């Protein structure tokens, strides 16, 4: 969506034009561009707000006339574009956050001490208010926002940490450490779907605010208006998500294998436990076949003598040159054997 004074040209999206005179009052004081479809920013119960990352390149060109500076440009995430104010000032940010919560990173080129501005060249983080919760002097970081040079900025938000990190500079190289890092919990501001884009206003001044490249991605979606050549951020996001899914699948397979091995081990243990124990019988015990529930498996010499009446010759039922077989009677069983 292209709103207000914003329009496309060959260099990107022009949010505000240079005024013809310093006292010129525009009928369209604000310029905004928003992605046509809202982006999902809420996750599940474990991670209520999704992490997101954005990269964009912009220029703020001073006017040829000696006019005062315009307000600047802001990266904006809001819930309801229709509630944006039509009056000039405050970079065109929402003036009723109670009904339209928003999050913005402002590249402010107007000094307003009533809003706590440090100077006319600073970067602020806004949450539901045009008064920044934190700001940093861009000049101290070697960047003049009104130089007319292309400035690239990266903004990352990691939901588990609840930290907003900001990088900016004249080059396309993202430094390892952020220039600004502020702990902020955006779960209280974000709704399930939010609109993403930029807002700009000249206020009582005159500047040309232009957006050249835009890209934002969360863990679940990618919104790209004018992507960077050979940009790796969306590819890395998809690869990271696919790697996470592959890792979860591998972990699930590993748990399944461990469970199967555990069940097999338990089954083998139970089979070994219930299998009958093999006993070694001596040669005397193996001469007799007994019914296990009726007769004992082993007889001591005393019982044998008693059963055969002290090996009485009358009890011999078979005899050869090597051995004699006696018939005996066990008193406990009352049965001959």
C-alpha cells in the first residue's frame, strides 16, 4: 500500500518530496508505504511472539533551498493502517496508540526537546508512543542521516530474549555487534497480524525521504517489496527453519529407535527369566524316571537302604556282572520303584 505523498520511481519509493518553497504547505504532509498483506507475528503458547529480522536501505536528501529539516523516516509495524494520522509532524507515526499499538525505529532528523530528542540526527526506538524508550546519536556513530548517502539498517528482534538490536551504516556489511541493543517485550504490543512498512513526514521542513530496498522475515513468513540482489537473509531463514525441522525429525527417529531397543531388551529378559533352569543330574539320578509331582528327583543313601531293606537279595530283580537292580518301596509314596 502506497499512502499519502508516497510514490514509486526508478530509484525506489519516494515518501516525501522537496518543497517548492520553505513556507510551502503540502496537502499530503505524510508519505507511507506498507506491505499489502499483514504479517503474522504471534506464535504458540511457548513462544507467544515470533522473532523477526529486517534489512532496508534509504536516503534522506536535504533540500536545495535553505529550509529547516523535515522529520525523518521510521520503520513501522502497526495493527491498523486506517487509523494513521493525516496531520504533519512526528514522522507520521500513530497518535492514538491505545487503539492502534505500534513499534517503530525512527531515523529522526528534527530536534524536538519536548519528545526527549537528543539532537536532529538520532535513532530512536518507539513502542506505542512517539517518545522513544531509547535513542542513540547517529553522528557519534559516524553517520549523518541527512547526508543524502545510502544508509543500510538491520533490525533484529529475538523473542526468547526480548531484545531489539539495531545496526546502521553506509556499507552493506553488517557488523558482528549491534550499534544499539535494548530489552523490549513486544508480545504486549503485537497482535496476531500486523502491517509492516515505513512512514515519513516533512512537518514544517523539507527533505526527500526515499526507500530503496526492503525485506523483512519472521520464522513463518517472508515479506519482500524490493529485495537485495543475491540476498541471503530469506534463504538463511528458510534453511534455518528446514534445519530445525530436520533436527526435530532426527530426534524423533532416535527416540523411536531407543524405544524399540528397550522393548526388545525387556522381552528377551522376560523370556530368559521364565525359561526353566536346566539342572545337571548325576548318573544315579538319570537311571530313574520320576513323575515330578509325585516322586522326588533325588534319593540319598539312607532312603535307598530303607526302600530296599538294606539291599536285601530278595529285592534283586536283575543282575549282571557289572551291577544289580533292586526293587524298593518308598513309604512316603506307597509305590514300588
